[in-house]
């Protein structure tokens, strides 16, 4: 069993496209979340937002706790 895949420090950051696919939303929605500060914490490489898996998990958990949808396109 490979324990490295379970270690958050070894997970690769997600691009906006990869995050959009995993959440069932569009890339423009993910970019709008970044602009409005509504999505998971992001860092940028040039103009490209990147998302750490742990930040995405934290954001999803916060939304669940607040009773908010996790794939809201608004």
C-alpha cells in the first residue's frame, strides 16, 4: 500500500479546470469564485489559480457546516 498518496503534502495542486470537473461546475465559475473570494483558497502561478487539496477539503467542509451547496454556480 502506498501511504504517500494519503499524505496531503504529496497531493498535487489542482488547476481551475481540474477543480471545476471535480465539483461539476464550469471553469469560469471557479475563476469567478477566485475573483469574489468565494471559493477555496488559491495561489496563482502567473494568471492561473492553483488549489491545494487540503484547502479544497476545508472549503467544502465549511460549506457543509453552513448548509450551503458545494457545487453552486452562483
